[in-house]
């Protein structure tokens, strides 16, 4: 989710919360407090979403690196005396 898209959604949601609480209670202060609480919850959710995306990307990069390492041909170690084809 892009940040500008998140901001539009956050302001729209905050506006709806403010209008809803004001209609339900008739208090501007309660509407303001509930709107601030809703904005904080949305920010925490956005942070958690971004943190999860970063964490999943790191995990997927590590598994791809492991997969690439296992797909390579195994190296067969040879003793130094058999390196040139001669055996003693």
C-alpha cells in the first residue's frame, strides 16, 4: 500500500469516525478524542503492515539464497597428492 493512498484512507476513516461519534454523543470533544484514538490505531496498523512486509521480504531473500546455494554442484574435495592424477 502506498503512503498517499494510506493518507486518503486514514483521513476518510477519521472523518467518518468523527461524524459518527458526534452524531451519537453530540459532543465535539468526544468526537475529537475518538478521532485521535482511531488515527493512532490506524498508524499502529500501518506500521505493523510495513514491518511485516519488510520481514517477509528478508525471509524470502534468505530462502532464495539458500535455494541457490543448494542448487549448485557440490564440490568434491581431493587430497593434495591426487590433484595431478598421480598417486603415490
